[in-house]
């Protein structure tokens, strides 16, 4: 059972730009109503029921899924870039097994300088 | 023999009454109450129930007035494979202060489990647009309900013709 997770977004953006995040998880998403043709035994439900996206530790988007989501679920959402930082997406299984993928987003202001998440004076 | 309601019998009666109430509420006519306990792992066969789907919608809307043109839904009219139906929806709002969708429900009205997904948005998140892929058992109505944080509700539905249904 392969467990590939993909996360894709534009990595260098300007300030206040709306960024599209595309994610893909490899999962069979067993619905819990399918039967084995020979024995008649129902396969137990096993899906990804929760997806959480965080931007510098703050939750920006959440998805609660039920058995109606397709296998190998694709998900695309948007957020607004304010400062550079970490984008984390976490997938949680029915067995509470969580997997995550993270990426770094670089945000530039008008002069082309990076806006860092830490505010400090030199 | 005296029939006195002592402490033990009182608690016994209370337990019986509570369990009776609980069972009649949750296991109405021998079926699980799907719109509340759907999140639990289900390992038994369930047939789709249209009335139950309508009851779920009623519970979400909760006697509020529907705002027209709040949700925009993009689904193909004819889906070749019911296992992979691409869905894109967007909510018309500014995402500032109180003008963002708290929750967006996606429902397939003739699925064994009508609720497909619930998406939660947060303030200042840029844009309330999501695209994903869902399963549809047969040709049915796909419904998107946006529950805004200031109490408004928007509903959008579209009939999708499914060629090959998902065996869910």
C-alpha cells in the first residue's frame, strides 16, 4: 500500500496575492458498504476523514470528509499570502494515523524584499 | 412486602427511562440516525433513503431564509464515472469580518450516506473556493449549502447524470 502525498503551490508570490494550493493523497478510501463477492463479508470503512491546512501554525482551512469522497482524493483550496512561512497539510486516517506534507512559501513586497514572519529590529 | 421507592430502585427506574429515551431517539424504526452518527465507522449495508437526506438538509438550514446566488457550483452535467465526479464550488463573499462561510456542506441526495464533505473556512483566508472529486451512486441531485458566519444560508443544487454509478 503506497502512501504518497502531494502538495503543490506557487512558491514565490507577491504580498496579498491569493495562492492556490493543490493536494493529492494516495488512499483507497474504502466506503464500508462494499462486499466481497465470494464470501459476502463487508470491507470495513477506512477513509481519510480530516484534512487540515496550516499557515505558520495557524489553521487556514479544514475539510471533514465522509465516505462519499473519491479514492485518491484531490483537493484544491485558496489562501491569502501575507508573510513568508510554512504551509503544512495534514491528512488524518480512520485509525487516527496522520500524515503530513509541508512546503515553504516566499512572499515578496514591492521592492522585492522577503517579508519574514519574525518581526525583529536590528 | 412493602413497595417503597428506595434509592436502588429509583436509580434503576431512572436508568431504564433514560435508555428507553436514548434508544427511541437514536434507533428510530430500527435504523441508525445517520445524520448525527455518520462519522462513526460503518460496517454494515445501508440503502439510500431520500427522506433522510431531506431531513439532513432541513437540519442544516434550520428554518432560515435562503439567500439567492450565494453559492456557485460547477459540476459536469453528465459524469461518465460515478467514482470520480469533479466538483468545484465557490461562495460569493469578501472573507472579511463576518462575511465568510463558516461551514460548507456538500450532499449527494441519493447516496447511502448523503453527506459527502464539510469544509470549514476561516477569516481572512482569501477566497472561499474548493475543488475536489466525489462519488455518486446514481444520477442524482448534488447540493451545496453554505452556512455563513453571520447566519445567512445559501443553497445551490444541480442534477448530475451519472453513466456508471459508484458501487458505494
